[in-house]
């Protein structure tokens, strides 16, 4: 049973009032509610009889909510009363059973939620689970969803990352320098989810990768784990998504892609990638990002944190890498037409190495790998360096330009 504040609690006194009934003056002081408590149990502990629970309820009726509602941690005032045998109806009332709790896993924690009005036992809180009542839960949810910095951002060890603090937002680890960054990172995660229909969920990426490389030795797969986001990555990713806004979330139903699967619903951050799906596959640090089509997941890798060789600086590169991967996902169904319409991919069946003469080449070496990589690289340049793409690859620029213009122009497209 819980801590009883003994300061004013009176030692039971026995007095005789002339009848055969023995009366005790009990109570006073206060009582802090703990998991497992009930009003009945508190009355039992403090007055020697659970049937006096209504006295405690009445004394604490001015708490601004249902008087029979207990909140863990709240301090109840114990009235001083003369105790004798309680009326029978009190006993019945005191045994009202607790309503069952409901576990809610949210992006700001796992909660065992209990209805507000109950006098039954609160459960002992389990590890990793917070026991709250409906009212508290609603307040927490409101706070977590608000754009304002809220205490739901959990601050961890200050020295986890050099110069940074690693915090948890929506279950994801994010390295930030200050609270302004924390607040912005939180806003980004909620925007990605609410506006673009993409949840940031690194664990989903790890699972997708493990599933995709099922011929690789477990020893290597185990080297691939989730890792914390850097604040700058989230900023770059949010910018990357804005380019595709007409195809995402609620907007999608107004676009040419209406009715088609979005193809990208989760985003993850992993440390290492895997080199290939065979027994020689190994954990590698040379991949910037990857799209797992069947899992509708894009993974971004730690290698991207410093890389800047394609687009000149790291922030632009991070945005470009994200655009490349998002393009794989959202333009998946456009890639076959791109392949058909780009002369570079009209491969001579007799001599596959021979390319059509004078065919416009992909904007990067990496784009020569396949039509899909060509498309993703071209889309990256279209948004990040359109002048270069228009000068060097005018056919690709025109092709992508027509596609992008069509997204939010369904009436004209049909
Ligand atoms: Zn790619």
C-alpha cells in the first residue's frame, strides 16, 4: 500500500460513547495515490474499513473532476471522522469494479489508458508503459501534436553525440544542438506524417533491409542497425518532400496518381547498407540511400551525413539524395515509359554494349546503371540544379518537366 503522510494522521483512539459501539476518531493528513490503489483500499488502510471510501471522496470533491477519479501521484486529503460500523450500502458502492485499461501505442509513448471515472484498482505500471487516465492521456496527446515544443520531447544524456543532444521524437532518435532544433525536428516529423503520409520509422527500414537480403549471412545483417537522425537530415528531407507535394497525402487524390498506391509510407535511418543479396554480401558504408519497394520504405544511411560530391555541399546533397530515393518510389510506374522514350535505353539486342549514336546520356555516371537510376538522377537534377539538366540533358529535362506539370493538372491531363 502507498505512502501514508503521517504528519497529521492520528493514532486510533478508543472512546466509549455509552453505547456498545466502539468509535474511533481517525483520518487527517493526506495520502498520495500510487499504482494499485483504490478508494476502497485507501479507506481500508487509513480508517480500518474500506466502506469509508465515500468520506474520502466527499472530502476531495472539489478537485475539479469526478470525485471518484483517482490519478496516480495525486494527494488526497483524509477527513477526520468518527468511525464505527459503516452502512451496508457503502460497502456495495465501494466494490464497483474497475473498468479495463486499454493499451495505446502512440508516437509519443506507450500508455495504459484508463477511463476517467473509476474506483477500481489502477494497474501496477509495466516497464516502458505509462499508466494514465483518459484525461491525462488527452492532454499529453494534445501537447505532443502541437507545434510548440512540448515536454514529450525526452532529453537524454547531453554528451551522447559531440556538441549535440540526442532526443526521442515520435520514437526516433534525433541529434539536435538546441531546443529550437528540437522543436523544428518535431514539426518536421509531424508534417511528414500528417501532410505527406510518411511515418519516420527507422525500425521499419531495418526490417525491410533484413527481408530484402535473405541470402546474406546473419553475421553481416546484424551489423545493419538503426541510428540517430541528424537534425540537418530531417530539414533536407522535408525540403525534398515539398517537391513531390502534389503526389503525397491528401493531395494525391487530386493528382494524376489518384487511386494508385503511394509507394512510400515509411522513412528510416540506418548505419550501414548491404553490398548484395548473396553469400558474399557484406555490410558496407558506401551507400547514401535505398528504396525498398515491397516495404514502401526509403532508408537513408549514415554515409550521407558527410557526402557532398554530386551537388557541392552536404545540405544540398542530403536533399538531392532524398529526392533520388523519393523519385524511385513515387515515379515507379513512370519508369517503364521513361525507358521506352529515352533513346539511350534502346539497346541493340545483338550488341548490348552498343548505344544508339548521339543519344542523350544520363546526367551522371550512376544514371547509366539502369533506366530507373537514370530517372532518379535526372529528377534529382531537375529539382536541385535545373539549369545544368536543361543544358546537358534537354530531353530529360523536358520529359520530367511535362510529368511534374501534369501532377496537379488532372483535368488537362485527361
Ligand atoms: Zn537509386
